[in-house]
């Protein structure tokens, strides 16, 4: 978010043409968490509590820009149900 804010402050950036794109982050997070938990198995509850803050469903009500999202129905790392809560929590979603 800070990087986006910084970009939008630049005079040479047209804020109407800013696009943010990404792919499934679940694989990267899952790998990092698996490695961490292998070394700290006693921290499982704390890890899952911390990860809950990074779930997009917790930020869906802040979405104000036009958003295009697609969901891969066959993604075994981040299955579609992981995004449904974000979609349902977005204030401007089409019904």
C-alpha cells in the first residue's frame, strides 16, 4: 500500500492509469510458513493468527478502485473459496 501511495504522489504518474497485478501468493506464504513451523512447531497458533491479518478478506471493505479479479478454479494452492470472502466483503461488487 505504501508503494502505491508513493507512486500516486509522483507528478508524472496518471492516477487513472495505475494498475496493480499479481498472482497466487499462497504458494510463497505456504513455503515460508512450512519452513518456519518446522523449526518452531510450538508457534502454530501464533502463525495462523498472524496470517489472518494478511487475508484480503480483512481489507475488502477498503476497496474503492475498480477491481478486476479472476479466480483459478483448479488452483490447489489457493483454491477459489479463499477469495470468496474478499468478493463478498467488497462494498462495490456487482450483484
